């Protein structure tokens, strides 16, 4: 009787595996047709992933349009989305500082986790950025837990805004491509071709920036927060941030006086602000120095209105280029 029972259990188990295999795309064709569920953290990761995934997956973003990513903390529903995803893409533990704790509860045998900044050497802040960033910490802003596995984890903090450098953005796209192929080998050809096409567009974007600033003599630009260090470094420019990593942090009166003095002394005519943060500081400095304010997008999130206008990463970076040319000449 026991032998018959064991045999019945074995048969049921075998049938279950067969049915599961038929239902989840065990054949090459069905595996290729199955769409991945890809969850990304914020806009650049969403855009890069979407470009590589193409029609082979459904890509969603946790931090919605018009939301300031620096203020974001995942809800239980958001964590569930990550847990249920086939692929999870984030920029860096130094930007999405909540990611390491979330990953402690993720089954990585089911969900492929892609650190889009893997292999990119994150930079320390410049002297101006560091001063602003230290002020952030003095006011309790942007305090992170860095006790997690990363080659840069021994440093106090790094600048995570690598997506604003078109060359480093290419590396992020390639990292996403590698992770997608690891998860879904059946669609490797599609991911490789899509990544190659988008990397070429980023290469052309880089060429436009290179040409625009190649012979620039005035290279300093004043911006509301320290997001553009990698872009400035790539094109040999000088970024002077009003605030540090957090766009909501406010410099001290002494720091504001120094920035005002610099703007006046160097006859700077433009102060850049961003759409997702208060323009108050930029407007105050502009009023006091006779400069004008111009939007410069850190691409941390596109508003609904911007998306309706057809803006994406490439178009917004081209708009940034035109904006910067008002200062960089």
C-alpha cells in the first residue's frame, strides 16, 4: 500500500512539473515570448531599462513623475513590487540609500538585481561640493547607512549622479543589458541590439556636448544643487553648487555670501535651478546679483507635463546643453 502511495505521489509530482513547464515557457519559443517584469527606481533607470528591454518586458518605475527622489522612502507596496519582479534596477546605494536594507529581504535567485553603477568609480566631491555636502550633514540631511558591500563603502560618501555624464550613462546601459541577458538568455539578441542602438545615441549626445564646449573660455556655472559634477568633469567645466546632494538643503548665510561674491566678481549672468525642488535660493541670488534663473534638469524625475511634451533622457539632455551654453561660452 505504501509503495502504491509513494508511486502516486511521484506521478503527481511529475505531472505538476510537466504542467508548470508548459505554463511558464519551458520551451525555447515560450521562454522567448514571456515578458519580464522589470522594476526600476527612478527616471534614468526606467528610461535606460526601457530602451534595452524593448517589447520583451514591462518596465515600471517606483518613484513617479514629479517626485523628488531624495525625499523618497519605499512603501510596503513598493517593496512588494521589487520582491515580485523578475529584474530590479537601481542606480547606486549612494543615491537610493534605502536599497541595501530592501535587498536583505529579496530572493536573488528569483529576482535579478542590477546595480547600474557597477564598475564605475564613483568620485569624491569637489571642494565646493564637499563644503555644501558637509552643510547637509550639519542639518541632519542626507545621512546614510553605508555598512554594506560596495567597493566604495569605506568612504564617507560619493557622488552618485553618474547618469548625467553621457559616457557613464553608456556604461549603465551596458550593465542593465548584462543583467537582463543573465536573467533572460532567450532574448539576448534583442537586448544586445537594443543596447547597441541606444549606446550609439548616447555617443552622439556626448559628441554634441564635446563640440559645444571644446573651445569654451568661461567654464563656471552656478547650480542649485551638486548634481552635475560628472558632467562638468567630462567636459572640463566648473560646477558651483548652492546646496549639496540634497536640493532642499540650505547653505548658511556665510556660504551664501561667498557664492554671491563669486557671482558678482565673475559677472555670472545665469543661475540654474531644477523643476522638482524649490527655486527660492536661486531666485534670491539672482535678485541680489542681477542674474537670471534658467532651468537645468538633473533628470531625477520628469513631470507629467514634460512627458506629455515628448521629453525623454536624450531630449532633456539636449535642453540642458542649450541651457548651459548661456553660461559656458
